[in-house]
C-alpha cells in the first residue's frame, strides 16, 4: 500500500517534473528479502528480528543457500535457498566476495539493495566495490552501502537495520557512519526525538548523501533533515543537493574530520576524501544549512525545527528561578539574540496580577511558587507584546508545585509565537516533560540548550 501511494507522487527539479519514487523501495517497501546467516547472533537474523518486531506489514523472505527455518519474535519463517520472486529491496549481509555475484543473480528481481557487508574500498578492496556497482547497474538496481548499518523507513514500519528502533516523527537522519548512526538513534530515543527515516550509507558506492538530501527534501513525513558526514566524493553535486534540500526544509549538519588528523581518519574509515574543512564550512553557509558541533546540538536543533520553522531574534524569558533566568539571558546575548524590551503596557499588565516580589522586566521572574495561573497569564500577556518574537519558558518546580501543572499552563496558553521550554531537572520534571511531549512541545534540559535552540530558529535562512 505504501509503495502504491508514493509512486503517484511527483516533484519538480530544475524546472522539470520528474518521478520521485526511485528511493521509495528503501523507505516504504512492500516486500523485502534478507540474505545471510540466521543463526543466533548473526547480523541477518538481527535485521529479520528488527523488521518483524517493528511491525512491517509486507512480505519478508529470509534467504540462505542452506535453507531451513528460523523463528524470531514468535514468527516462523522458511528460509529460501534462493530468491525466486520479485521484492522491492534486498538487505545483504553475506561475505564481501560473494556480494557482486549475488547482485547479478537477483538483479532482475529487486529494485534496491542494502549491502551491510564490509570488506570493500574501506579496506583497500576498491576493485570488488567497482564490480558490485557494475553488476547493480547492469540490472538497474540502486545500492546503499556497502559497509553500512542499513535503513529505517519509520512511517512505513520498515526497520531494515540491526540498530535500535525509534519512534515515528519528523527527523530523517543520514549518516555516513553506521556506528555514529546507531549511537545517534539511541540518543534520539533518550531525547524523545521522533524519526521519519534513518539511512547509513557507508562507502557510498552508488547512492550517497546527495541522493538522500534530495529525496528527503520531498518526503512528506520528513520535517527536518540531519546529516553526519566525514567527506563527500562529488563536491559540486553535494552543494546542489544541499541547497535544494535547505530551500525546502531545515538541514542540520554535523561534520567530522575537521582537523588534519580527523580528515586522515575519515579517509581510512569510508574511503571518502574529507578535504578542507573551511571549504565545507563555506558550502554549508552558502547553501543555508545549519552546522552544529556536537551530537547533543544535532538533536537540539532537530527538536527546535520539528516544532517551528523559524523565529525572530527578540526573546522574552519567563522563569520561576532567578539563576536559570540569568544563565539563559547571558547565553542568548552571547549567541547574538536580543533580550526583548517589554512595552510599558505589558509591564503594567503583569504588575496588575503578579506578586510584588516578581520581576516584571525581561527576564520575568515569577518566583518559586509560580503556579498554573501565573505562568499561563504571563505567557499570554508577553506573547501579545509586539516587541517580542519568541518566548523561553523556564520551570524549576519546588516540590509543592507539580511540574505537570506548569506544563499544562504552557500547553493551554494562547500564544501564536514560538515558545521554547526548559524544565529541569530529572525526576522532578518527568511528568511535566511527558505532558509537553504529548502535545508536541520538546523540552530542552538546560537554559543554555534552550537558548541555542532559539539561535538556530532565528538563524535559518528563508528563500
């Protein structure tokens, strides 16, 4: 069903209307064949388990020359000795030397191949990788990998990888490194990130970061694209694809291999040339992408863009604790944002109902016992101020004010401007953070991280 729905979709590129279904087989397949060993602990078996446990509704065909049966997640499969019927995608985890011949054998039956197997150009075996690509091109098959961790099409409930499964959402993660991708998925779960897709593309023998940027730029389930790269093989193509994607959606990039030593390590990892970091940096800026320095920032930016497309620079800080309010104010100013000057009308309206101990100048300190009503009314009044572009709401609840009460105030306040929240910390705010999450509001665990989220929102280019 997914494939039929998506095959009807078209997109315009370079002025021409073209079909945009070439990569749907990877992210919205209706059938999959898995090649490899299905003994306990084997990669192919783990991928099969992930696909079954993830709720994939299409046909699943395990293939191994020895045949037999395999049982995973309560389902028993007959292992075919060879593939004899068409499928959308093949996930291949067999010894490297066998891969080109296998692609040649099944090429007429598949649309795409995800080659998990390592042992190609990353270890100097470039000839074997070229043979793989030649066999795939002969049959019109697109290839992800080799030396990769696989793919997720989360909204198609397809988890064609051995990495940890994730919840559905709007972030597409493109990772050159499989290990980084796996760690990022696990961290994303901890950060309550929702994903639309994940792809680890390894050596990029055929499909690469440029193909995925263009694809996810048009994918209706993707709101934000995150990219981890070490190096690219075709800089001009990459810049065109990056610009194309960034014109349509926020693209957040974490670049590895910035130093000379890091660049050498990147070259040995996937066989790509990392090149001069300054060239990459200029390309990111020219294309309108958002570059971050750390994994934590990658997800903070993704969370921000999942909620809002952009925000202005004038920020109002609302807090129930002076210290975090000061930290947020300092960070906002260091990042180039402005602490909004509230109008006298706003100041007087706040004074009319807030206790006299409260500070009504920005940052607005509601003091420790601030409850639902105090937060809600303050958010609504400040939101109406024409000098304010966005709000940063901080809550450090005392034990006698449940965090979910303040969270409900944030959710129910009438405000049409971006509101970024910092509830801290840990178990003290767990219930409040969960309530916010259910309403699509992401929490940033520190004032500084919340401030950075507003910086990324305010810095995104619009076209």
